[in-house]
C-alpha cells in the first residue's frame, strides 16, 4: 500500500518539487491549496492526488476539518514559508509556520 502524505505549501518552489517527486513514486498525496491553478502542471489530473481548495489557506479550516486531513496520513510534509517581500514577511499570518506545527501536533 502506498503511503498517504499531506503536503502543506504544495504550490511553492520546494512544495511543488516535493509533490511531483512523491506523485512519481506512487504516494497518495493530499494538498490544501488556495488555488488549484497554482499547482505544477505535471501534478494536475493525477489519480493519486487529492486537492482541497481553501481560498483562505489551510489555517482557515476548523479543528474538525484539519483533524480529518490528518486522519489516515502516514506523513505530513510542510513546505511552508513566507515570500521575501515586506508583505510576505510582515503580513498575515506572520506566524504561519508556528500555527501550522501546533495544529499538526495537536
């Protein structure tokens, strides 16, 4: 049975590379994205990819929805980060990574 992996930050530079490699290796990947159009072209339409679109980001999911994402996954890949712009560094959510780690570990 292939591993089931939740990938957060799958539309960014590192996240899209991780997603592509995991898909190519047959892993079942689940991603939460603000826009499915930002996923790498090579990932689109793959049978082993589940896409959850939340325009406000994964932190907007309530506790039950977030727990459901974690249920049944073998691993979580966090490729989250901030863009190196003033808005990216100081805009909301400034604590993106810390809040995500707290939720995954809860």
